[in-house]
């Protein structure tokens, strides 16, 4: 019988079978996530440019946004409605709200830091940088941590929903009552393992995300080819 089961990310009471560093090394043998974006404003536009679309489509829309509008705050704030709507329309449902959010990104960056978000964030203490990022649409704690880490501003431990699911299944944290609580638990575990090493934390972020998307999928993880199957604490329920 194949080991592709219908395993959820339900609370897992077993202890992890190896260190998180080992997990990341094993994933690095399989995946090679691209370096990706490092500019905070571009990362915020990336978050907002589509809803439930894959990375390929998101990247294509961001490239189009860069070509037709630009990724500078003032250009975003004054972009023609027709162009914003045209791009937003191809990013999934709620296009009107999304085009308003995209413009808002430029307006906030102009109002808060005269458009130079990256330099401004670098001058702020981390809690204030985090608070500033959370003023932007669709940026909560995980998004702010990710932007600060990937832009090289602060070595904050962070994980996206795909990586978080994998961490729960492997037993590095429990699934708590809310996403935010589960995220905090996972970030604490990553922080202990990463010890403020921003390169490792960024690598862990990218690899866990890649694994969650490729194999450790939400509804039906594909466990047979998984490089972590022999150490995964998740129970397999045999099919009868
Ligand atoms: S980590 Fe691997 S073995 Fe464990 S549930 Fe995810 S895909 Fe399956």
C-alpha cells in the first residue's frame, strides 16, 4: 500500500525524532528554493497581489506590476486605477478590494517614511519596525517577521502556513487554538534552533515552505517519497 494518506495537521503529542537542524539539512538535499525578493515594499506587494494563486502566477503578476507601475511607493500611490484594477483582476476574487489595497501600500509608505520603507525599517528598533509593517494590508505577525528576515533587517524566526503544517506533523510544536498561537510556538522552536543566524533562518523558512507545498500538503500529504518519512512523528492510519 502506498503511504499517501489523508493526514491532517492535528495536534501531535510525540516528540520530534531529530533536531530541526537535521530536518532542514535533509530538506536542502531535495529542494532548492529560489532566493526570492528582498525589498520590503516588493514583499508587501507580493503578499497583496493575488489571493489563493500559485507562486508562478504571483511572480508573473508582480513582474507585470513592476513593468507597468513600478515598485516605488510614490508610483504605486499615484498609479492609474485602470492599471491597478487590470492587474488585481487577474489575482483572484475580490479584485476591487485588492486594487485598493495595492494603492494603500504606496500611500502608507509615502505617509510613514516618504517612500523609503527599506531605509526607514533599518533605522527602527525591531518592535517598531514590526509595528510599522503591520500597518500595511495583509501583513500580520508572520508577514512582518518574514519581511524583516528576508530583507536582512532582523534575524527573526518565521515560518509560513505550509512550513507550519510540516512542523506540527513532525512534532516540533502543537496545533494550538489559533493560528497565531501555533505560529508563536513554531517561531520559538525555530528561534532556539537558529540562534539569530539569519542565513539559516531564511533557509529554514524557504525549505519548510517548499516541503509543505510539494509533499506535506494540507489535505493529503505525500509521504512515500518524503525525505522525512522515517523521522516523521505523524501516525499513519492504514487503509483497510
Ligand atoms: S513530513 Fe513527510 S512523512 Fe510527515 S506528514 Fe509531511 S509528507 Fe508525510
